[in-house]
C-alpha cells in the first residue's frame, strides 16, 4: 500500500482525485490569466477506519471533498491543454488528507490485497498535475485519520510571459481538536521484566507509553497541565516497584503531562515476581488531574515480573485459586503464573459473575452485580510463550448484598407539584376500602401518618396496599387526608393524599333531631 506512483503516490486515507471538465472555447488569450479554487465541502469527517475510495464505497463517499479549478484568460477560459495545465500540491495538513485521481486510468491506481483478493484502488498523492478542458479541472481531497486542516494550492502558467498564477482551498478534517480525554491505553517496550535480583540478568525496568485520545480518537494535548496519573496497585509484585519520570522516583503514584497525547515514563520491578499492576487515570471533566478527579477514566495494565526463564514447569499457584470479592464495589486482581516462559496468555470458557471479566493479560476486573452472593467457580487457562499450558479451577466468593435502588414513588393520575395533596379513589359505604401504591426501587416499606384508625398497610414491597378490612359504615362517611411514605436504605419519599367515604340514596339517612 505504500508503493509510490510516478514518484508522487502516498498510500494513505486522504485522497486526491482529478478529472477533466467538459468542452469549451479558449477565450480571449490576450487578457491576463487568473485561477480560482472552490471546495464542494468545507469540512469532512475523520477517516478513522482509513477506508479506500472506489472499493465498496463508490468514488463519492463521506470522507471526500471535491476541489474545482477554473482558470480564465480575461473573460474567457484558458486554452485547452491535455496535460500539465494545472499543478496542485498539499502545502499543509499532509497528515490529515491526500489527493486522488479518480479518472480510472491505470497509472493512477495501485494493486492492494483486500480479504485475500488483489484489487485496484485509486492511489493517494501529495501533488498532482491536471490538464485543462474549457479552462477547468477537478480533483478530490479525502481525509486520513488525524484531525487537521488540509490546504491545497494549484497554479497555472501563462505561456506568453511565463507568469504563474495561484490559488488555495482548505478542507477541515474533523471538527477541530478536543482536549477532553475519552480513553487511555498503555504500550510497553517488552512483554515482561525480570525481578530486581532475577537469575538470568533480565532487565528489571521497562519504558512505558500511555496514550490519551479524545472522542474523535485523536491525541489529547495537555496544554501544559498535569493530565495523567499513574499508580502502582497492590498486587503480587508491587512491593519495592517504582515509577520513574523526569529524574524523579515514585513508589506509589505520580502525575505527569502528556505531549501530543503521549505520556512517557519507566517502571522498575521490586524483589518479588508475579504481576505488577498499574492504574492509569485521566480526568474527562477538565483534562487536569492535579486539581482533583471530577470525572475519572481509568485503565489497568499488567506487567509480568519473573525470577528466571523456564526454571520450572508452568503452573498456577494455589494462592490464586480462592479470591473474595465485595459485591457492587470495583475490583481488580492480576492472576499469577509460575514457571514457564513469559509473556503469558490467559483465557476461560467459564462465565464469570455478572460485572466481572478476565482479560488476556490475566486481569480480573469490573464491579460485581449479583443478586445471590456466594461462591462461583471459574476454570482459568494460561499459555506461555513456548506454548506450554496450565489449567486450574478458581473460586470467586462474592460477599455482601446489592445496595437498595433509590425509591421513586409516584401516584397514578397525580399531576402538578408533589407538595400538593393528591386525591385517590373514593369508596361507598358498605364496601371495604383498598388501594395500592407503587414505587420503583428495592426493599421498599410503606407507612401511613394521619390515617383513620381503621386504615392499615397490609402489604409491603414495590406495591404497598392499604385496606380498611371490614366494610365501611355510615360513621366513616367523610373526607380524609393522610401522608403516605415509601422508604428503603437509599432514600425516603412522602406524598400527601386525600380520599372520601361517600353515601348515596337512603343508605345513611340524616339523623333525627328531637326537640328539647
């Protein structure tokens, strides 16, 4: 894909395609030349997938803007010229786009292998040469995977006096840079390191790069702020391990600034072998970790630490086979393999408790969310660099119940402010009264305040039912007001309600008044 075409091809996701225009007249060649460039689109999206034009996308697709050239001699088009009338090149933003000929000519295409098939696709150029037809031509700018402004300049030469005339057009790739981090990842020089006193004189430090990218998958600038925090998480090989940056050594955690989205530091092992676990943290809120973490984004990375190379058979120690995990709380643990040849590849066919996952680096992480705490068995497999394997059964014991979900108490048919009384169903004398309140949440209990003595709560939970028990009599006729409260460990919600006991017809005759 990186083959040069005519010395100009640069295989990349930003394309330049050129096509001649229709017929026309040479116009008045005694007048001065002029040239104008026009972009069909002022901006195009970032081409994150680095897709190629003309293969499954058609020649015209979202990552492309067409540039139109018009050159005039006085008031008419310049004379037709089959080759070389216009010379165009990218003068800035080469990392963000490229130029493509999409005229179908074989000299402007290249062979690439896609899914095992050799196909021809348009080639990407940093500069192109176009003929003039009716004083015009066109080509395309197609974006790469880096945000930026692509500026292209085209020139035309007046053959009478060799005077050169130029014009420029700019296409913005992406919506501009963003200093808000969305992801942080880690790469390292070597797959593993030796312990401080290892038997094979292995290096016991490794250079590490943390990469910060924004929502558009572009590098995040620190703009001078401290925007990355690195910490050593307690694990098998954490004792004595150190972080190093800028001539300073840190035993627990450190903060640093990134350059073009990359933070570079070193990690040195301690005397123990096992897994050295790092935590990388950025702040999405303001890209500054020095003023506190408002909206942290965290990524973990595992660095294996070994005492010796292939000193014993690969195995998973018994100390790794029983782990206790607190329900509903973030959890991380890097599994350890002994013996064998690092690096190690971990896997499982078992289903871990909801919320937890096992990475290929042996990191068990996540926040468990299980309704029934207890012991869960997971069969874990590990493979070393020589292909040796080991398998053991791990028991994850989840302890603690899930916290209650907050109560959200609403009454069907109630409108307006929650502070105003809400009228619920009325009941006729001779009937028993029953009504059900509902709430979302967990472990909800219901209480009444100010209710008549014959009204009781008869069921609890997300549905709270109240009832009078016996049929109501004429003595209960009237309007009642009471407060209904739904509560659990998370919160409490109270609503004021009213209801009426009514009498129609002759069920409850008016009292007879006896004169004194």
